[in-house]
């Protein structure tokens, strides 16, 4: 028998990318996009975005365009399975036929879940989690494709959820953050408006911006990276590195705001070009499930320690990312260039006011949860592409070392 398995990942699969409308004032096209996708009554999924006026503005656009709507505004960060099932019941009870998701990744991902649940007989969302065991591609293959259209309108420049084919949610029974997938789960249209993005508070601009940076470096470092993702990630890393500081501290800077919008979407697209994520997202997801900490913030807390773990397996890629950031590397060896990436990340975290490490003090994370975190992560499909093989004792030591120290 001919052995075809010459590579760990012999076939690259890309995820579909939605139609994208990106630009100042693009939110005014939301009703047109609803009509084009036959939405007559939309459920707006959102956290409420209190104090911004964004939801009122979207409702006016829908009304003027002849689209009826209901609002479900109790979505929280790290959206919980029971919130999602409640939102699904509202969707059914109010006779909606489409989703308009307005907010950060949570609001967009809840919209995706509603559509997956609806296409699959109203089953609990936990059934659609992508795990290594049972194999996630077999789980996905058994699901019906989503048919309800979704217009996604991000208000944070970070998650890229508007263009990915996954939804990150908290399974409260398993104390785990899981990635939900189903055929056709990606947004139908992504409407990305810098006018909304500039209304983020400083800390969200920093935290979600660092999430975008994490998509850049994790998708680049992963073993399943491809030439498709290479180019887009190099540019995304450059744009984020050069604009995240300015945008964090001056959200009214038009240029920095727009570039963060482009870059955060590019990170999401690259994940869908087969690149995926790795140990920072994998461990960060589970820390969020246990402590409810913010996804982008915890990525920042983990990055220095977790990527030092990966460094020996990806020296060339760390060096390439230093070059992409525009650092003068004249005279440096490849190892020095790779080390420089860590120096730059440490300075960046300082400048956008994210404290590395100190997981106990920052999030109330406890040593007794380390075994649980490792076990869930080891069965998460994020662990599959991490550049360095997972060695249980080393990963647990890594988490222990970050409890009360920066890295
Ligand atoms: Fe992320």
C-alpha cells in the first residue's frame, strides 16, 4: 500500500470569506445588505454598546430601509452557552429571518451560533464544538449548513470574527472555551466601519488590538501556514505594530483607526486561509473559560512566556516577523532577530498598558486549575498547529511560572 502521509498536514483547506464592505460610513449600507440577502426582520445580537449610540443608529438605518428588527442585548464577553440558547429562543419566538450582529467578537459569534443551531434542529450549541477527540472534521461533516443570512458589523478592531468560520464560546458545564463550527457559518456580509471602531474605550482598543496582533503572530507561527496566509500576515503584523499604540491612545486618528480595521480583518482572513492559531489562543481561551478574563488581554499576558516555549521550533519565523515590523536588523544573526521580536512585544505590551503574566493577581487564576486547563487545551483543535509539540510537564510548568511573574 502506497503511504500518502508524507506531511503532517498534507491538504490545505481554506474557509470561505464573506463579502466585505469596509469604509467610513459603510454602516449606512446595512439595510441594503439585508434586502439583498432577503432579510425582512433582523435580530440584532449585541452586548448593547451602552453610551455609544451605535445600536440606535443601526435601528434607524434598518427602519429607513424597511427592515424590521428585534434586539437581543445581553451578550457578555466570552459568550456563555446558556445566553446563546436564550438568544436562539428569542430569534424563533420573534419570527426573525436574519441576524445583524453589532459589537465585538462575542456578538458576532453568537449570531453564528444561532444560525448553526437553527440549521441543526435546535440542538444545544455545545454539540458543534471542534475538538481533536471526537475528530472535528467528522463532527463538522455531520452538520447541516447554516442557511440564515448574517450581516456582521464589528465595533472592535481585533477579533476578526466578522470574517472567520468559527465562533468562540464558553461551555459552562465543561468550564471550557470551545470553537464552534458548521458548514457556511461565516458571515454573509461583513460591514466594517471605522466610524464605529473609533468609539471603543482605550482599554478595548488595546486589548482587541492585541488580539489582532495575536492572530498575526499565531497564524504565522502555526505549522499549517501556507503561501496564501504568508503575505497577508506579514502586512497585518506590520500594520498592527505601526498603528496599535497610536490608535490605543488616540482613537480619533483617522489613519491609525482605518489601518487597525484593515489589519484586524486581515488576521481573521489569514486564519481562514488554513493558518489557524496556537498555544497563546489555546491556553488563553481556557483561562477565559475559568476566570472570564478578556480574550485579547490574556493573550497579552501569555505571549512572552508561551512564545518562548515555541521559539526553538520557529526561529526563522520569529526573525521574519521582526523584519515585517520594520525593525533595522542589519548585522543581526537570525537568533538575534528572533530575540528582538520578544523585546519588541514586551515594549509594545508596556506601551498599550497590558501587564504580562501575573495570572493569579490579574485574573484570580489558581494553580489547582492548571491540570484542567492543560487537559482541555490538549483536546482543542488550536493545539494541532502549534509549532512546538505539546509536552505536558513543560506546558504546566509554563502556566505555573506565569502565576506570579511576568514570564
Ligand atoms: Fe483571538
